[in-house]
C-alpha cells in the first residue's frame, strides 16, 4: 500500500468514528426534540384552550351582571359582546376536544360540553324572561361557576400530565448525554490509539533512514536499508542504497586527490615569505607558516590549535593582530590611507638592537551568505621601506636646512636692494626685485614647511607648554593679517567665552595653526566678506575655530584637506603658493597636544575649521 493511501485510510477511519458519534448525537437529540414537541402540541394546547374558556366564562358572567344591575349600559352592545364570547368559548371547546391525550380527559371534556349546552339553554331563557335578575342570581351565576370549576379540573389534569412528561423527557435527555458521552470516550480512545500507533508505523522507517543518513554523513558508507515494500519509503530506501554506493566510490576516488591538494596548499602557504596565520571561525590557529612563527617567536607546534585570544595575553605581536581583529575586519585586503596604514605598523626590537617593521592585515573570509569561515592574519616585512622612508625624511630635512640659509641670504640681499640708502632703482629694476622677493619668500615658506613636516615624521617636535589665555592666542594669531584684511575689506570678529581660564599649551605652535586657518580663510573669502574667530569651552576641552564666508568644501573632500601635499581647487582655481602641507602640519601639532582637528563645510556656505585642546589648567 502506498504511503499516501495509508495516511488517507487513517484519516478516513478517524472520520468514520466521528461520523458515528455525530449520528448517535443527532438520534438522541431528535428523540428529545420530538418528545418536547409532542408535549407542546398536546398538553400545552389543551391548557391554553381551557384557560381561554375560563376567561370567556368570566366575561360572560360580567356581561350578565351588567345587564341585570346596570341601567347605564347599552344592552344591545352587551348582547353582541356576549354572542362573540360564546363563539370564542365554542372554538376553544373544540380545541380541547381535538387534543384529548390523557386518561380521564375525555370524560371532563364531555362533561364540560354538556354543562355548556345546559348553560347555553339558560342563556336563551335569560333573553326572553322578564325576571333576569332572579334567573341570573339563582341559576346562571351558579352554572357559570360550575363550568369554570370543570375547566380548572381540565387544566389541572393537563398540568399533571405536563409534569410527568417533563420528567420523562429529563430522563430521556440524561440517558442521551450518558450514551453520547460513552460513545465519545470510546471514539476518543480508538482515535488516540490510532493516532499513536499509525504515525509510528509510518515514522519508524523514516527514523531508520534518518539514523543511517547520519552515519553516512559521519563517513560510514557501508550503511544499507532493507527494501521490503513498494511504497514511497521503499523507493527512498533504494535511492539511499544507491547513494551510499556512489558516495563510497567518490570518497575512494577523490580522497587521495583531496589530500594532495591540501598538502599543496599547505606547502604554498609555508613557502610565502610574509608571515601568515590562518584562524577558524572560533579564532583558533589552524595553519601558520615559518615566517609568522619566527616573527611571533613561537614554534609552529605550539601555535597550531591554540586560541589567538589566549596567545595574545603573552605575545605582543599577536596582541597587535588580535586588536585589529577585535576592531573589525574587512572581507578583503586593506586599502587604507597612509595614516591608517601607519596605525597597522608593528615594530619589533631584537636583542642585538636590530629593528624590524611589519604591516598587519586582517582578512575576514566569508562565504556567499556573508557568514565568517575564518580569518587570515598577514604580517608583511616593510623594514626596508621604513628605512627608505626615514632616509627620505632625513634627506628632505638636510636639504631643506641647506636651502633655507642661502634663500634667507638672497631675501636679505633683495631687501638691501630695495633700501634707498644704498641707491635708487629704476621702475623696471624695482619691479624685478619685488617679483624675485615674492618668489624667494614663497620658497622659504615651502622649505620651512618641509622642515616642519620632517621634524614631525622623525618625532623631533617638542612642545613648550605654558599657561596661556585663549584671548592672547586669538590676538596673537590675528595681528599679522591687519593689512590683508584691510585690502580685501574683510570684517574679522573675535569671540571668546568669558568662563575659560588660562590653560597649558605651546603658544607659538597653537597660534601657528590658527594663523594657517586664518590665512586660508582670507585667501578664499571674497571682498567685503566676514571671518569669525572663536574660543569656547566644551566640557573638558577648549575649542578654537575660524569661520569664513568662502565657497566652502564638498563633504567628500573633508577627509583629504588634512593630508600631505593636497591642494583643493576653489571655484576651479588651484592654489599654487604652497606645497599643501599647512593643514597636515596643523594636524600633527594638535595631535601632539592630544587634541582633535576637523572641518565643517558645505559648498556655498563657507567653511569652519576647528581644533580642540584638552583643558589642562595652569
């Protein structure tokens, strides 16, 4: 039997049981309903008709009394009402005759009919006699009471019958509940057993197949499932057996190739000159080459299987790699800026005094679902490049220093040529001297910037911190630009928060940064513009800022303005009066002060350059 047919048969069986339960319930409910309906049809109709008879008799008696005792009533109207009530009485009497169902009820209805015929004959005499009052009080009133007593007996008889039948219906209802409940219990027990046993019959082969699949997934390809039926599970068993055979053949044919590929990959990794450490998703070392082992100073056997976090507690190089790992890694090689790459530099000092420099790179290896499969930690030896960079820096420093002396001498000679005490130059000569002096001063500025950047690269910058007032720094920084501000008719506003006390800083270097900010602001501010210099307190730091009304800087260029040799264009014109080192030097100065530097700017809304210094009071 097919699996689908088995499941369908089980559902049909359970449905059949519940249909039986529904049929029994309907049967007993129908019996109870019919019994109730018969009670309403027989006894209740008789009771209702008898009550109407009593009401009609009461109304007839009331009419007769009004005719006898009252002269204010219209006798014709009363007689018409009397005839109508007689008609109603006859109708209800007919109903009582139709619904005779109880023992003794026929005798009562017959007696009632005879009494009414006698009473009706007396009513005829009442119409024609002159002594109506005597007839009413002596005969009619008493006969009316007898009729009502008979009607009451009829009502009592049917009431007793109603009570008895209600008891029978209650017994029938109770028996119906008991039978339905018993059948329900039987159906539930049978259904429960079917639900418990039937899935087991179906699931047992599936569980067997699942267990064998687990064993196959663990590498045991000898698993076989006996095929004893032509059901879907039997076909699945056949497919499983075929799969086991194929997997075994595949493993035997590819195991050697996989081992060879693994050995080849390990050999390639170990032959790489750069240090290479491979971690799994749990950050355990699974592979390391000889170069990385030498850099870390730990034998390869002591690295394999160890957790990188545990190793970092006792090894400074591994600690640097783990720090980069914890800060977040990219799914590919690093392509950061020079500043970011310098932060990834690891310096190793050997016992013989030799220094080596390595760049660290951490790669997060991810699958197509962006789930991490592990990490690759790379250590590239950049000692040669570091030494070359230091040699370049030293060369620039020496060359700049050597250039500065003759340039200063040339500048002094040009100043002497302009001194009228040594003679007067003609206009053409004076113009040439002015042009030469401007170029020499530009060269001196470039050489000075190169010297400053060289000092910072070699770490020779020294700060002379002294107590200083923020207002003094603003005044000192603005004083060299009075002439330039007047020439461009630029308004310079200086704002200083009153609650800032003196703090510790190198006045010359901090002022140089503000001078650089203000120089750029004047250069890019149009005629008649406005520049605002401000010093304010921000929690535990002091912020200095220069706000101009120039063309502004696009957001994508904000990260470039503090890089070396970067000169941004303003309105399509590039500044060619410097090397683009001013803001880079400013950043180094502020960094040495443990402060932060930045820019807020939008095209067309001017620029605001600012830096903050830790609030160290004097």
